[in-house]
C-alpha cells in the first residue's frame, strides 16, 4: 500500500520554480532570524548606530547632512579608512598592529623626500613608499613566525622605531610640501567624477552585485542546496541600485563623488573578494578561528601570518600616501596623533572581532564612517577635541561589548 505523498505527482517545472522562489525567500528569512538569535549580528549594530549618530547630529545642526559636508566626510575617510582596512585583516587572525600610524608617516616622508628633494618620478616615489610598508610587514611576519614574539610587542617597537626613522628621513626641515600641480595632489584634492560617470559606476556596481548573487544561487542550486530566490536577488540588487543612485545624486549637488574615496571603496571590494573568494582568504578565517585546526588541515600558517602583516603594513603605507597627498605635505606629525587609535577603533567599531576569525573588509568602511561622523558632527557643534576623544572611546567600548556579548551568545548556541 502506498501513501498519499508517494502518489502525489511531481511538480511541473514552472511550479518547481515558484516553489523554489517561495522556499528560498522563506529559508533566507528563517536563516537571518536564526543568525541574529544565535548572536551572529553581522553589521547590523554598526548600521543602526550610524543611523542614530546621523539623526542626532542632523537634529543638532542641519548642516551635518548637507551634500557639502558629506562630500568632505567621504574624502576625509579615505586615508584612515585604508589604514583601518589593513587592521581588519590582522584582526581576522587574532593579532594586532600598533604601528600603522608610524608606517603611514614613514611612507609619506619617503614620498615627499624622493619626489620633491631627490626629484624622482612621482610613480617611482609612490612605489618606494609603498614598498617600504611591505618590507615593514615582512619584518613583522618574520619576527612573529621565527621567534614567536607577540605582535603587540613587535608592532609597539615598530611604532617607536619607524617614527624615529620618519623624523630622520625628513631631516632638519621637518616639513616638505608636495607640488599642488602634481597629479597625486590633484587626485586627493580636486578629482571628482562627473555626474554622469557617478551614475554609471552606481549602475555597474549594482549589476555586478546582482550577477554575483545569481552565480552563487545557481551554484548552490546545482549542488542541491537551498539558495536565494530570484525575487530576493532582485529586491536586494534593486535596493542597492536605488541607494547608490540617490547617494550619487545627493553628492553631485555639491562637488560630487571624490576619486580618492572611490579608490578607497575599490580597495575594500578587492580585499573583500580576496577574503571571501580565494583560498588565501579562507585560510585567513581558518587561522583566526583555530590555529591548531588550520595546521592539521594542511594550511601553511606561517605564510598566512606573514602575508597578513605585509598586507596590513602595505595598506598603512597607501593610507599615509593618501593623507600626504590630501594635505599636500609630509611633516613630523604625519601618522601621529590619533591616526593609530582611529584606524584600530574604526576596524573594531565596524565589526571586526578582537578575538579573530570574524569580520569583513566592509568593517573598515562602516567603522571609519562612524569615526568621521562623530568627529565632523562634534566639530560642527564647536566642541573641544577632548569631547571627540571621549565620545569615540565610549563608542569603541560599546562596540567591543557588543562583540563580546554576541561571541558569548554564539558559543551558547554552538555557533562560536
């Protein structure tokens, strides 16, 4: 005897597609709720926090969300955001780099001396500055993997040592200006996309995002796994398209989308691709999750550590170059002050876990927006810099608290 289920005819292809779409939407919603309940909050806390910060500052000063101020905010975010991007990668393996500010200052000094005083070609000067950052990371990786020195100690020594090297390279002058008519300074100060180009970039970005989601859904469907429905992909891609178009339109009311900020966004996308779509990226997350398990799985852990330190210092050097170009000078204060703290705070506030193994490249983007929004909003209110430091510190503590609580909740739910 057979049951009713066994006698039921198979669904037609069209019905299967509708069934697949409905199941995909339902499964996505259930999965999202399950992750949130299990402590996997992702970027949700920082996005909510950013919305609250913007709403408060806009209520206190209507200039805050003006197109002019938002253009300034995006351009100010690029240099330190690039440095924070390197910090995110280091945090993913459960380590830290306290010298990114000094490395960025060293890179700016090398750029200024080689380009202005030694009359090198600007491209050659840029290569030298960025290569110096890569060599610093190689040194850190060698000391960490060969002698087992804690990254905290290594990079703290680097903070002091490379600051001294920066001062030595700059010499008695202490400050070297970059020519305003050089393309590197124009890139950081004056280059903005035409309105039509910003809309094209927004459209291409949304189209690329939709293509990636479709490709992933087809791969999962071919493997008989639950995948996102075409309706869900269309909704997400359409929302991204609308957001980017509105953002481009609003920024175009002022000077438009800065090329330097677009360069920073491109770096975030490239690093995110490397972390999520390459064998190296999977190894980074694996090492951050468990070093012993990674070794047993055949991962060359030492090489991962070296590559991570090199990438972090290289991005710090790129950030230093961008900062020098933005200010059209390199001086003894380049990379000092709150550069270190803001870069590390941006990575942590953006969602990169201090415990390793969790976070995305977009943490640098979200985190630096929070940091710069607080700084810009309080500056518009004519508050002292001491208030900015205190509020930034409070936000940092809240971010770490959320990370710690969500980690504890994931462990209780078996998702750690």
